[in-house]
């Protein structure tokens, strides 16, 4: 991966999808189907996939074939769970000749698999499934975050480019916080939320209102 590619990825707001399959024609077809809304990386090797996950700032979705020649897809997922403490944060889709493949079912003990699809899976169906799973994970994250925040004090919120902010209130779909800066309505706001126990959440939001009197900003969470 070139330095220019890495810098482009770091600055991209698109979710990153990594596809691992030894069928080059299928990889190209899937990349064409996904690249308008996702940043897509492809490889035919499980070992190269591990190197990419280490090198990239984040991988949001991993689509992996079970039938790789040197390292099975399930073996790759086992390595991920051993090497990366945040492996469960990656949405994992396994492509297999049989959706009832025993090794895929047994992988529940090695980490979360979000979906198994029988090969050859239609790229359009994979695109729809990725969108559904990203939205589902976002809802789960917001629900978990809300329960935690509602029962915790001294929460630190860092926003870009607003800087540090003070939480005023939180709802299922967004939050209102005080900040010394302001942004126009519709502006994208990445939120990094740190809890006193060390846990952190990263959520993408969008400004939906400004309150000049309170010096605050209303942000709606993005799915």
C-alpha cells in the first residue's frame, strides 16, 4: 500500500471494507459494486489480509471466503481474534460453499460472525447486507453508549473540529453539548467519547441545530 493510498484512507469518511477471496474476477466485480459508497481493499491472501488490517487505520467490514487456498477464512478469523483485541468491532461476513459449514458454525467460540452467505453470493446482495449490518451495529453502539452514559458522570467528549465539549443531555438519536466553537447546520461532526473507566466510543454525527443562548450544539447520530 502506498503512502498516498494510506493518506487518502485516513481522510475518507467512507467505511472501509476488506474483501478476501482467491477469485480475481469476483473480487473485481464486488469492488465495482461497493466502491461508490465504501473504501474497498481486496486481496487473495489471508496473510496479506492480516497485514492490511494492521496497516489500515480501521477496517469496518471484512468479507472473507472460507475456501482460500492456504489459509481458510475461518482460520483467518481465528488469527484476528488472537492478534487484535478489537477484532469483534469488525463486521464479519463469511462466504462459503455451504452456509451450514461445520467450521463456520463452530467459530462462535472464536468471535462474532455477523453473516454467512452461500457462494457465489450476488455482489448486490452483499452490498445490501453490508449496509444493513453497519446500521445494526450503529444502533447497538448507540444503545450501549446511552446506557453507559446515563449512569456515568465526568464524561469527556472530543469533537473534530470543535475541540472538547461538555455533555448536556443524550437521547437515543443524538446529543446536545456545550462548546466554545460552532458549526453550520448539516456539518459532519466525529465524536470521541471517553468514560472514566477507560472505555471509548467513536460516533459520527451531524449538526442539526445551534443554540446561541446556551452556547451549545445539537448533533444527530448517523446510522
